[in-house]
């Protein structure tokens, strides 16, 4: 991987870590701004590099650097919120894939790609939340409570971020596509 590419991957991993510390506490799942760099990485870096950025973020947290919303370390795997981090990696890849494959440029089409990312994050996150509460924490949540705390409560804020990021991505794409085309020509 070239130094410039590594810098972009590292930048989006760092932005995800910063987003973890901008949070609004709600029951079970803290609402953070981590989804913003996930959308941006997918749209601006493409699927592969977006995935790497989120895997880098997760790896740094799992080796013990406290970059997650509630700390870090290998034991974080057993936290009810760990599934959202896995969802970030899968969602960043999917966002990049959709935007790249279908050459999405208009804010509404970017919004739909962001929405698919959010759906992946919620699906993986809620599944992990449900299982962790049942088997690890031993305080099972009903399916209704899992969806309420894992998706419904954070959804208004996440939808607002989804919309704002769609406009931001639309405006940033020309600059990043110029960088990407230079990288392709040089590589």
C-alpha cells in the first residue's frame, strides 16, 4: 500500500475514533458520530480502502488503545455494542461498493447508499446486542427492546447524519475523484 493510501486509511480510522468520543448517552447504545466517517470513507475511498479504514480502527481498539465509545481492549468483543463496529466495516465496504459500482453522484442516490450502510450497521449491531445481552450479560432483551434500543432510539439522529453526509459527499466527490484518478494513473 502506498504512503498516500495508508494516510487516507489512517485518517478515516482516526476520524472514526474521534466520532466515538462525540456521544449522546441513551440506554444500552451510546449515540455517537462514528457513522459519519463510515459514510465518508465508503464514498470517498471506495469499498476496499473504506473497509481497511474501519478494520484498522477496530484493530487499534482491540489491541488496547481506548478508541471505542467505551474504551478498548480485546475484551471489548464481549460488549453489547461490539456488533456496531463490525457493522461499520461491512457498511463502509457496501457504501463504497454501491457508490462506485453505480457511479452515484446525486445527493438522493448517495443518501440511498448511506441508508443501506445504516441498515447494515443496525442489522449487525442489533443481532450482536441481542445475543450479547442474552449470553454474555445474562440480562436478555426482548426482540422489541433490542430493536427499540438498538435501532429506533438512535435512528432520528442517524437519519439526520445520513442526509447531511449525502450532501457533504456530493460536494467532496469531485476533489476525491481527482485524487483517485491521479492515484490510478500513477499506480
